């Protein structure tokens, strides 16, 4: 039994990482799909989760090379900031005539792009625990599928009842963006690993505040109401 303890411990770590890191992917899927018609939401969630997993598999194969590309996380973080703002502020009313099928693919595209940004960190964390154990890596990636789907379904049901969760989700994506940019390979080389650990939370908080402030300003400029209260 003792010989299996390293695998058991590694498996437990991967489960915990999946529980933590699958949350932001579920948030993106729920936010992107919340405006879809009821009959299209399941498709949006399923295809969005599938896109997330496919991207994780691709990144798992390239993770070592991707880690050393300067400015990759900076560019990804900036893109995620824009996605987070758009998920809250949405599009202006001139886009109201988009057909339902177009909205479905638009939601899936939003999920795919956001997951392309966020999946890198997820895969790095799982790969670091699995190391050279391919079975552990596959286990970690496979486990994330039901967690993302279940998490997105749960959040989708809550978003309509509690609008403040939309803002909380956008703030979470802003936090992920900020921490992602400060851990970029080039940034770490400039300020050092110790400084990154010191300022990582500050960068995350700054990203969250920036997303919420910009989204609020966009909504106000369009004359759209900003409501955090549950519908009557």
C-alpha cells in the first residue's frame, strides 16, 4: 500500500487544484451563456466545456515551450480584461438583432477565447503535480470536465436570481488577469520571483477593480441601469 501513496497524494492534489481552478472557467461559461434562450444554454455549456478541455489538452502538450514565451501571459491578461468587461457591459443595443444561432456561436467563441487564456495556468498547475506521470495528467484533465459543466450549470441558475454575481464573476476574471500578467516569464525576470509573490495579490486586486470600474463606466455612458438587486 505504501508504494501507492505518492500517486494517491498526487491525485488528491490534482482534485484540489481542479476544484479551485475550474471555477473561473465555469464563471466564463455561465456569464457568456446567460443571455441565450433556454433551449440553447445546454448546448452553450456543453460546447464551451468541450472547448475548454480541448485547449487544456493542447496546452498540456506544449506547456514547457509556452512557459518560456515572454509577454504571453501579459497579452493573455490584457485580452482577459477586455473579455471580463464585455461579459458585464455586454454589447450595445445595435446588436439586438443578432439571430439566436449567432448568439450561441458568439457565446461559444467568447468561452473559447477566455479559456485559451485561462487554461494555460490550469494546465501548468496540474502538470507540475503530475510531473512525468501521463496517467495523472489525463486524470486531472478528465476530472475538470464534470466540474466545469456542473459549476457552469449551477452558476447559470444563480446569475438570473442574483445580478451581483455577474459583477463578482467579472471581478474574479479581473483578478485572474492581474495575477496572470505579473507572473509572466518576462516580468518575473525583471522584478524577481520574490517581488512577484509580494505583489501578486495587489496585481489581482488592481485587475478586479479595473474591470468593475470600466464596466460601470461603459454602462453609464450607454445610459443603461446598473442593478445588483434580485428581480422582484
